[in-house]
C-alpha cells in the first residue's frame, strides 16, 4: 500500500476479539465447537459421493465426517460470503500476492500460487491427521480447556514463526 | 436439519466478516505477525479464546450448548502441529481464513483452498494407515486442564492467566500492534 495513503481501517484487536468471542459463544450455544478444516471434508464428500459413492462409503474419514447439508458445510460457505461482503465494503484493494511476498520473491503469480497450494495442502493434511485446525482445534479446544488444543497451539505458533523467518529472511524487516 | 444450515451460514458470514476486518485474512499481516512485527492478530486470537472460555463457563452453568473435546495424541498432534506451522508460516493462511480470503477475491487463497482440498483427499485416502500408526498408540484421550487442576473453575483461571500473560508478552516483544 502506498505510504502516502492512509493505512486501511482495520479493527483494533481488542474490539475484534470481543466480536469474535461473541460469535464463538453463539456457535457453542447453537451448534457446538466451531471448526473449519472439517468443512473441507464435507465439501469433498459432497463432490465425490455422486461420482463414486462406494469409495466414500469405504473410507473411514468420509464415513465419520459430515457432508453437504451439515453445519460445517454451511459455515465454510458462510465464511466465504462474509469475506466477500467485508472486502466489498473495505477501502484497501484486494491483492493476489501479498506485499511482503512480492518484495522477497517478485511478482510471479505462478510462484506465489504454487506456494499457497503447497501450504494449503500441508495444513489440511496436518489438520485431518489430528482432527482440527486453528479454529477447530486451537481456538475451540483451548476454549474448552482441552490439552490437545493448547499443545497444537504452541506448536503451530512456534513453527509458523520459525518458517516465516526462513521464508522472508531479512526482507521481512525492511521498508516497513 | 435446515435450521442447522441457516445457523451455520449466519455464523460463518459473521465469522468471515470479523476476521477480514481485523486483517487475519490478509497474508501480508499474517506474515508480519509471524515475524514479530505486528502483534495485533495473535493478541486478537488469544483474547478471543480467553473471552470465549469465560463465555463457555457461563453456558455450562446455564446448561446450554454442546462441547466436544478432541483427543490429544502425543505423536499425531505433535507432527500435525509442526507440519501445520510450516504450512501456515509459508502461505499465511489457515483453513478458516482461506475460505474468507477466497471470498474476498484473493487468488492466492483460491489456490490455498484447492491445495487444502487435495491435502484432505490424500489424508482421507491414507486415514486407515496413518491413524493406527501415528494417532492411536500415543492417544492420551479427551484430557483437559480440569483433569490436571482438579476443577473446571481452577483450570479456567489458569487458562485465563496464561493467555493474559501471553497477550501482554506479545505486546512487549512484537514491534507494534
């Protein structure tokens, strides 16, 4: 973003946290622990079931997961709609490549998209291995005082911070 | 249940809106958070957990709602945490934010979403091999801090104290909010 422009009007973390906690408690009251990585399974299950019903029936991971028509399916679609509405009513332009990435690796779309595809692949594979993600395991779990959520939370923050240092090197510190 | 669909949709829209507004769907801000430059997003996440934990105590007391503890597996949760952290640090998205960021129109998030679907498909394929191998042997079960600290209330006090200290710590160690 241009230095001369006003910085985009992001919400302050304290007020945003109150808003999010209100939503999380509402979800616990009306559904149960919020989750989003299981939304990926629900979407896949819905996509594969009409084509290969026997495969979906044979695989434990699909059998134990909700499909389309379930809360998690609607929740992840809702998140996309919420993101759409929020971006349309926000003054900062939507970028396909983040500034910090462009500064480090240039403006190649292929490079950035390959990296996010790989990152998305790894985070979902990992989430399904342990049964949750940032929301479904760390946030939902810690809210319920679950040891799994806290253990996962410590590791994801530590390794994301380490990885970001390796990925961005000193470029991350320049030209703030 | 159609009411579940509407509740899920409504909750998702509100959730996606809030995480966009705080900047969590912006991978540039997420990278700056991981690089200890901007502390706003991690502080937002930790405060949201702290407040939700207090809110959930209130729900428990009034007997409303449903909880479900995900089991902790020393090995599987550990490996997953390390891999997840590497992926999160690399792309700046987590499973929830990819949906909201793709909705914003960020093309790199659309690719993260497609990668996520591929990763999910691969795990579903190998679930029968990996769960008995990595998850089951060191599965500690649905343990919570209440098992360690004797009561739900004592455990909640510990959680609130640790999270509050972390929020203050980020405020001191990160360059700005």
